C-alpha cells in the first residue's frame, strides 16, 4: 500500500501541543507532550483519510512545502506565536465504492451485533468477512477481526469455485 505524507502544524498550548493539518480541514489532534501529540496526529490523519475514502470524498493531495511555509508565516503573523511544521506519514487509504446490497433482515441484525462487539462498522465487517472468506489478509495484515486472539468463532466456509 502506498504511503502519503501531509504537513502538520505543531503548536504549544497551555496544557500540551495541538496539531492541525492545513490541507485537511477539521483534522486536528492534541497531546500532553510533543511525542504524544505526533502519535495522536498520525492516528487522526489516518482516520480522517479513511473516513473521507469511505464517504467517497476526494482526498486532496498534500500541499508542497512552499505553500505550507506561506500558511505557516501567515499563522505566525496572525497569532504572534511560534508554530513548527512536521511531516506525518500514513498509509494512503484504498479507494472505496458505495454499493447497495439486499440482505435478510435477521442476517443484517446479527452482522451489526457482531460488528459492534468487534468495534467495527458494518462496511468494515463486510470487508473483513469477505477477505476472510477469500483467504486474504485484512488491512492490518491479520486474517480475522481486530481484537480476536485467534479465529475462534469463525465457521469454516465452503470451497470457493476457481475462476
């Protein structure tokens, strides 16, 4: 999977450090110290991009450093407080496509309950189940749901017809 690097602004606050991404409105984070702030920023960036992909929104390309430097200078003039910038690298999300499926209501209810117990949404559940059925690893490399120590609870699936 490809990686992407966005520039983040790191600003000292009264109780820690705030992080914002000038290319991604609303993508912000915070940490008690610089290390925690940057770890949280990586998670916030990853989740923000994945959410945009799931919603079918266009993900903007990262700005070049000159454009970010201009914004950094403008921010300093506005607030008269020092701000630094850092590059935050994450895996680029895969393109997603919205689909409509018709499922038995009882099956859908069971899927939703199972997904909630596993801490994933319906789309993630379906994708993980499909990958498992096809014998492919999930996005995180595991062939089962996050939080599962093993594949206990999985029912062996019938053989798949070869294409």
